[in-house]
């Protein structure tokens, strides 16, 4: 076989596993390779190859490789918990503080000693270098294997789905379902840690875009509280997983679900408006920040409405109008314009105008001419009164460099993101980034005419910018707002599935499209006719009252 492995040409005499082929190559640190891409599909390393191929390695410091690493850790964790606490149910819940928060259901309490036992057993499994085997099975076979497992929702979800092949992974006689690829053996999982966080614990692992070192646990109480609100929300709505959501859809009771979810959003926004009102006239500058597709635009409009109900007269200033002239835009390491850098904003001019406004001076607002790439005067003037807070939406709002001359006690900071509220089952979570990616694919197609493939091409750069410019500052917020809606993937499925299915095997994003389609296959679709035109979801699907179509 003629193999091109990351540009290195190899001659392989006989059918070999991909792992063995990598061992024949000059690649250093072989166990940094989590999987490979061949013909735009992801292959596990223990799969056999019997043909010529162009092979691209997937390493741990890539987003895809990092997903594979942590999901393989989930399998080791699940086996350890099953052996040590067979009556408990491991629930892999949410992303929090450099790791994934987990709980043991049906266990009265979790001690440091319990956690040490789990960690020690995981280390033993990793040291033993057990093979992780993939099995493609029919529905009936899967249901037979998992018939006695404690996570009943998994069985119900498989029963709800169409007949077909299902993937089960086996680790030393322990079987589990994960919708993602795995490393070939446990010795690839060298670095991890467990941190007790009552009532559960956090699984820590090397992070995407960082070194291979496991980061230390950093307490993020504000973000944690927002994430953990999803449990309370689930109790209110009677939905804690995809199975229960699908039952609501099948019974066509989703209209009430939508109304309650939207009412909870409105109640939260109204509460934020009340906090701002109570802090007036000190709360002069309201900074609203969050990653792409978090719904910042709709949130800002709805917050403005609630502030008006409280007797205030908010005004909005767009940071985009303070971009440096395009010729002065900073460049990234590849020599491309970096529009997401804070240096892409004329901070001196922006702060000068804000300072004048909060001191009662009149300022002529600016307008950025995107066609010419230059700032222009708008001919519009603004002078604030005591009941007029300024709403400023932008990705850098929580970075104090953005408003460095404004006293801290005059600023009120809001962080907004779509923090996923629903998991597929006990061990398969839906990453927050995937919810936002699905939103963005729909929005880019609706408003910018972009294909799903084009959005996926841009996503890596977007994610890298978020890691640098947004996430490090999220705990600086005075309040956090979760823009995720418990029903939204069931609605977005109608829009995004056809777009993802247009990506065929000739496209380099094929494997990403297939991964998202697998997530969406667990959801039954909800028509969007009942979604109110004020909903954050309408910012992506269209017909929002806050957007000029």
C-alpha cells in the first residue's frame, strides 16, 4: 500500500492497523495522535487499512482530537464507577471550570475517599493498556447487552430511534455507547485529574489549544450557578433528557413547553433589568458580551424593553462603529486581518466618547463604512440624561481594556451564552459549542447565504478567538444569562439537517457534518410556528421582530 501520512510517504507491504502504520512513520509522540482522517471521514486507530490512502492525523491539541481524548476518558471513568459503585448512575453533565462536571445518582454522598478510589481505579485501567474495541450492532443486540444497566433513558432513546447499526465500545468486558470515536487503548489517556465539587466532581483533562498539561481546577461560581440552573429548569418543565423531550413532541404538548421556556427567559431578563434599575444612576454603562451565536442582539433588545418598563430610556452604541480603519486592522500569525482582536477597535476614541457621555457632554456618533473600510461621522448627536444607561454589545465587553478609563462602579457587565440544558443520555452530553455551531449554521444560511460547509470552514478560527478573547473574562460579569432553550435543537433540526446533508464525502467537513447529524438524530422535530417572534431562537431562524429582514 502507498500511504501519504501527513506528507510522509510510506510503503506498507500488507494490511495493517492505522496504529501500526503510524508506528512505522517518523511521527514523534505517537500517542498524541487520537484518530485519523481518510477521505474526509474519521477513523479509529485500531481500524485496518488495505488500500492506498492519504492520511491526516488528528492530534490531542486539536478540537476534534481533544473531543476524542475526553470521551475516551469518559469510558474509563464509567467503567471505574461501574466496578466500584454498581448501584449508582454516573451522570456526565456539563462543562465547568476547565473540565466536565459529573454526579453519581443513587449514591447518598460522595467523599474525598470515594473520589480517590475512582481515580486510582482509572489509573490502573490506563496503566493496563486495555484495548478499546468498537462493535457495530443491530438495535436488538444493543438492547440485549445494555438491558441491565442503570441508565434506563439510554434504552428508551434507542427504542425511539429507527432500526439500524449502533456503535458500542467495549473496555475489558464493559460495554458503553458513545456517539464519538475513541482512542485504540487506554494507555493513550495519560493525563487527567478528578476534583471534588459537592455534590459531584469535575473530570479535568488537557484543554483544546493548550499544552498537554491538565489545568488546575479554578472555581467559577457564577458560571457554575448558571449551568446548574438547568437542573431546576428541567424539574419545572418535567424534562431532564432527550427521551422526555421526545415524549412531549410525540404527544404534541410542545406548545406549552415553548411558552414556559420563553417565559423563564423573559423573567430572567426582567430580573436583570430590575438589578440595573436598582443601581441607577451609577449603572451608566451596560456591557453585554458573549461568544458567537449566543443571542446577544436579541437579548440586548429585550433588555432594553424591560429597562423601559422600569422607567429608563436606554440607548445603544455599536462597538463596530469604532473599528480602526481597515488598513490599520491588526494581523494574526498567518498574516490575515484579525477583526476579533481587541486591537481592531480604536479604544482611545471609544473611551473618550464614553467618558464625555457619562459626564453629560454631547458626542457626535460614528458610523463605520464597511464597503470602504473607514470610520465616518454619522451626523447624529447624543447627550445623556440621568435615566439613560448606555447598552454596549460586543465580544470584548468583559475585558476591562475595552473601557479602561470608566470607573468600575459605573459599569454593569452581562455575560450571555447558550449553555446547553439537555444531555442525550447519562454519558453523552451535547457540548455548548455544538449548540452555538448549529445556531450559526442556520443564521449564516438564512442571512448571509453561506453553506454549512463554509460556516464549518470558519469555525476553527472563531473558536480560537473565543478561547483568547471571551472565555477568560466570563467570571468578570455581574450577571450571567443562559440563552439556550430546552426545545431549540428540536426546532433547529428542521433547518440544519438539510444543510448538513448537502455536505458529501468529497468535502473536508464531511466528518463534522456527520457528527452533528448524529446528535440531531436523537431529537424529534418541532415545527417553528409556535416560536414567538421575540424569541432568541428567531435571531437564527428568521422573522425576529428585532431584526430588519
